[in-house]
């Protein structure tokens, strides 16, 4: 159980709050920042929202007041040492902050983490976390419900709805419970149109994204009928003028193949690469990602490899994935 009274006390006894989220933010990351910002704004707090990554173009609609800034050391570093409270939303490891990590870690300001991932690193002073929540936005909803710290309104409900929609894969992943649908029903009372939010999130893609998906699907390989993997290189990004956030959800196509239990998407970055891991059923990919210093959820995890060559490391990662899934499937059948 999250101690929401403690969170209320922290908010009430401080004046300025700096909110941040993980690299390559999704709608739960951005939606949680905006919802929490709206709460703090109602309470007349001083607020800044600063992220390592630029805002993905399909999420800009969530930041109607243009509050979110992209971190630039010369301009923003000082705020991490000046604001009373640093609020980490939707992540639980400092390395997810990339360029902001060192300053965040060095700062002696109060740090709080609001998140729904498993296996938190002790990088904050207070944790308001629970891995049975479907989204960080779900935690923020619960916070308002349990404490009545502010009255729910459309400005808060809208980003929370977007957060829950994305992190539940549009209301189909495991943590989509009757209780969660009750919350979603409540949110819809605040003049929210599901189709409008869905269209903004998923149906306003650039052509470059769809072309990139085509190339990505073309790269698909299947191992033993159970593991699928795809690759996107820097050449693909450059030739198609696409960006990392365009790759969101690509990996799920692998799991749409009958019999495939584990999907990996290798994405080459400017300085290194990342791997997205997805699984069907009980195969815990967060443990597999953890073998490479990553993490995440049971069925959706990721790991980043800084300054490493993707091509060189791919066979080793696939081998580990193969051994891992064979071991798990064997144990499951015992
Ligand atoms: P994605 O594959 O969509 O980037 O990430 C899937 C999930 O894995 C996300 O919920 C995210 O929190 C987690 N994740 C992705 N990359 C990393 C990483 O480098 N480190 C950790 N700890 N978690 C990650
Ligand atoms: Mn999330």
C-alpha cells in the first residue's frame, strides 16, 4: 500500500517541484508529468518539467500549456540543485535519466519516485510505487481519490486517461481489471472522447514511421518457432528520416505470430543500441533484460547498451534469450 499521506505532506511542506521522466517517454511518462503538474499548479506550487528526451511529436497534444522542456545542461542543470523536490515519474532507475542522471544523483534536494515498475533502485528518498498499478497515471488517480488533495478536473483526467490507455495496450494487458475499467469510466465523465485520444496517440503517424515499420517487419527472423527478432539500424532511421520514438509498439507485431513466445527488437542508436523484450504468458522478460542491466515489466522490458556495437552483440543476446526461454519453458512444464 502506498503511503499517500506522506506524499501529501511532502507536497504541502515544499514550494518548488521539478518533474522528470525516463528517456524516450511514452504517454504514461508524459501524461503522468502533466497530471502531476496540474495537481501542483492547483496548489500554487512552483513547477518545472524537464526531460532528457525531446517530446515525441505524437504526444505534444498532452502538453497543451507547453510546460515540458528538453534538458540542456547549461540552461537546466542549476534547477536540479535549486528546486525543493525532484519528482521521478514512471521509472525507477537513475540511468533512465541519461544526460540528467549525474546531476539528479549529485543533488541533495529531496527526491521522490512515483512509479509502477518492479525492482526499484534506491535512487530516491521516498518511493510511492506499486507494480500492481497499470500505469503511473493510475497511481496519480489513486492518490487524488484517496487523499482528495485536489478536485479531479478535465486537465488532470485527460492525461491520466491517455497514460492508462497506452500502458494497458488500449485496455487489454493483464492489469486491465474491473477496478481499472471503473476508473476509466470515471475519467470519461470529464468530457473525454476515447476515439479522439486514440487517434491522437496512434492515428496521426508520419509516413516515415510506417515506412520504418515496413523495413522493420522485413527484417523479422524466427528461431525454433518460439523466438522472433527484428532489427532497425541507423541507416534505416537516416534514410527514412524517422526517429526512435517512431518504433513504439513495433515489437508487438512479433508476438502476433502463432507459437512465438518471446520477441526482441534491436534498435541501433547514435551511440549504442537498445533492445525491447516482449513475451506472451508467464515468461518474465524483465529478468532477461536485467541480465543486460535493463528492466521493466513481466511481459515488456528493455535494456540500453551505451557505446556498444549492435551487430557484434546481437548473436550473444539472442543466445542468452534462447537459453533463458528454453530454461523457463522447461521449468514450466515440470
Ligand atoms: P520499451 O521496450 O518499450 O522501450 O520498454 C518496455 C518497458 O521496459 C518499459 O516499461 C520500460 O520501463 C522498460 N525499459 C525499457 N528500457 C529500459 C532500460 O534500459 N532499463 C530499464 N530498467 N527498464 C527499461
Ligand atoms: Mn508506465
